[in-house]
């Protein structure tokens, strides 16, 4: 739970550094590509350490050889979340405030529960349905609610974040199943490596590597922070949190993410959400707590 909470706090700060880079003229595609490429060597190094005979604390002995299916699942998770999801998420940050982005992205636990119900072919419980209704009502308010002008301004950017939230939900569901087999570090390394290859190919096709020449020393410092403090470290913490606690309990701990972003955005970016947006934020966080609350255990009659 502590790993998942720490991951959420560090991930929450990415919008602050992203906005700072945008103000310096760095494009979101360059940012996402460099961020991933900087993080890959760290993930690879950690994965190799995890494969060493002595293992890592909590990892146990050297894991057995991974099945091709597990490796493919990690590749799919990485491309989905860290390529598609990261691109649309950082694109959204060019359009909407960082605090709104983080709150909307946090709707992914509702998607985790919904997808889990569909895959299990079972109807969701009444409390789950109610929580999901509250979640999406909260999304409406966070986007601007009854302020139609605010709603219209945030609509496209918010839609991008919801796509990113869906990719995060998919990553969580795949990770919950395969981190036990691969280990959290190997799963994160494979996922990140696959996404880095895709991002490099994307940048080669759609952008120009001449853009790297425009980066100054301060830009590289912010990018290194994004790649390590806001991606490598929280990525490991997130994977290990899922392995130890499961996707649903990890989601409970990650409720600290949106309030952290609200505080940081107010402190460094001078963002201020209106009353409706704050209400929507509270509704989303509250519904996540309901969605991920363990079922009460009822003892059998003697």
C-alpha cells in the first residue's frame, strides 16, 4: 500500500514538470519520447538485478524463465499504457490544467472494476454501480459541469485523458495477472522497453530528431527528473504495489494522487479549480474508495 501511495505521489508531479517544459517550447511528443528513453536503462538495470541469483528484497530467489505469453502481455501493457496512454495524456496537458488532468486520469479504477465485471461475465454489485455513477458525474463536474463555456473548453482535452485512463486500467489488469509470474521489475522493464521502441519509431516518423538540438541544459534537467523521479521510481513502486497488494488495494492507496496534484498545481502553477470542479474531484476520489473497499466477511451460522 505504501509503494502504491508513493507511486501516486510521484506520478502526480509529472504535470508540473510537463507544464514547465511546455512553457520553454518543448513539444509533448519530444517530451514523452525522451522521458521513456531516459527511463529504459534504469528499468533494464533493475530487471537484471532482479534476475540475479540473490534477488531483491521482496522478490525472493531468481524467477523462473518467463513464458512467451507473459512477455507478450507485458509488451502489450507497455505499448498500451506508456505509448498510447502517455502520448494522449501529455497531449491533454497542453490543453487543460494539470489538476484536472490528474483527477480525470484517476477515473481508471472505475474502468478496472467495469472491465473485470465484463471479463468475469457477472453483473456488478449495487454499490459498484452507484460508485461508477458518482465517478462519471464527478468527471462531468471536473470538466466544468454546468458552466457550459468551461465544459466546452475542457471537452477535447478531458476526452484524451479518459483514453489515457482506459490504457492505465488495462495496464493494471494485465499487471495484476502477470507480475506474479514475471516479477514486478521484469514486467516494468519489458513494458517500458516496448513503449520506448514505439515512441522512438513514432518520433522518427512524425517528428524530426533536429528538435533534440534545441534542448538546453535546463530542459534536459527537467526531462531527467521526469524520466527518473516521475517515471522510473513510481513505475517500479506501482508494479511492486500491484504484485503485493493487487490492483484494487493499490488503487485505494493511489487516492492520494489527485489531492497531491491539486496542491502542487496551486503552489507552482497557480491553478485554482472552481467549486464544481472541486466537487467533481471529491466525487471521483470518494467513489474509488467505495469501489476498492474490501467486501465484509460474513461468518457462517454455527
